[in-house]
């Protein structure tokens, strides 16, 4: 995920981020399934999806902490 994409994620609400996290997690499941069945040729996609999921979760955590400190953010 490019820095530009990462910054655009920070502008989303927590609910939108949670939906995006569900989508990425679903895609990660599909990639792992393809890996096990032998249909995946580009293994770097799994690492990229794991990283994207972690980044989204990090932003969600940051927003929740900010809400706790400053009320509703």
C-alpha cells in the first residue's frame, strides 16, 4: 500500500475502516485458499494483504484511542 493510500485511509470513519478490514480479510482468506490448492502464482500478494490488514487495524486503534481522549473524533 502506497503512502498516498495509507493517508487516504486515515480520512475514513471507523465503520468504513472496519468494512475495509473485513474486505481485506476476505481477500486474504481467498489468497490462502488459492495457495493451498496450487492456483496462486504470486506469493507476494499474501504478504501485501497481511500488511494492508495490519495497517487498517492500526488506524482503527489510533482512532479509538483518539475518541477516548477527545470524545467523539
